[in-house]
């Protein structure tokens, strides 16, 4: 059997709903020999890679998971041994997804690389009527992660609390009290907040409040990760959440 040419394609699967992957992403899966997929990727997408080996390499906070070092090794071993590896990642491969690390590592071994962009979770607020920018309110927004590589809270949170008209915060649910403290220290206790849990899934939920009140609300309602935090005036529009959420659930039911 002729050995296949090694290749790695990073594919963004989108924010959960399998219908939100791109056509280009589906075409890449159809040509895959091996698919390494994340825990947040809907397994339904694997139907497009019928002739490929499927390997779950998902990482979830607080749970046993595959290390990034192991994932890098699996990419190289499978590309050199089997051919075309598709690394199927939730959202977009380059938005808090370590896509750059994986593609750089593979290229060190002479492996051809390609990228198929995906719909990032940054876009989720609009699904629930929450504008990231709105004329007369704000003309910009910041995107950041609350948690650094060593598990501590990011300095970017402090900067966002001081300066960002709107902040979209990934991986912040477990750091919510520290984030709120940062905003309270800047006198922004009345700023609206929305928390989007399981954004495009049937189990989606949106909690809306303000900075000074959001912690007890979350303690009561216990939203599940993955969750996206929105701090900004636009989050006040999240009272429309029920309309948007029920419509979307009907669409994907």
C-alpha cells in the first residue's frame, strides 16, 4: 500500500450545534484518514469522516483529559503514519483553542498544514439579542479568557473591568467572584451582565443580572459550563433571551 502524504487540517466545528460547521469543514472531514476531536464537538459531525479513525482528545475543566503534549504527539504520529489528520476543534481553531501551538508543532516535522476557520462562541450573544456593539452605547468590545495557563485569574480581567465598554469572557464561570470583585473595585456594580450556558444546544440557558447581583443569582441557578460571560450595557437586552432561546430550540429539535 502506498504511504499517504502527511497533512494536518485544523477545522473549526463552531459553537456546538452541528449545523454551524462550514461546508469547507465538512469537505475536510470527508477527506480525513484520522480525526482528533474535542469534547465540545458534536459526535454527529463524525458521520462526514466515515472512512477515518476517530480519536477523542477532549479537554474539560476539572475532569480527566488528554494533555496538549499528548495531542501534539498524536497529530504527528497519525499524520506520518496514516496521512491526513483533521483536528476538529470547537468554535474557531485560533480563538482560545491552541490551534497555533498544534500547527507550529506539526510543521516542525515537515507536515503540510491547513486551516478551516469556524464560527467562534464570540458570536453567541447575538443569538440571544445581546449586541456586542450598538450605536450610541459602545463602539468596541474586548474578548479575553479569565483563566491563565496556571489556573490563576488573568490580568486582562483587571484591564477589562477598568476600560472595556463590553467584555466577552471565556472560561470565567469558576472565576466569577474574582471577576465581579474587579468590576466592583472600579465602581461598575450597575453594569449589566449576561451568562450564556451551553449556547447553541437544547440545554442552553441565559442568566441576566448586573455586576453587584450576578454572584447570588448564579449560586441559585447553577449554570453549567461551557459558559460565556458578557459584561456590558448590551447585556441588558438579555431579557429577550426566552424568545430567542425557544425559537432556536425549536429550529434544532
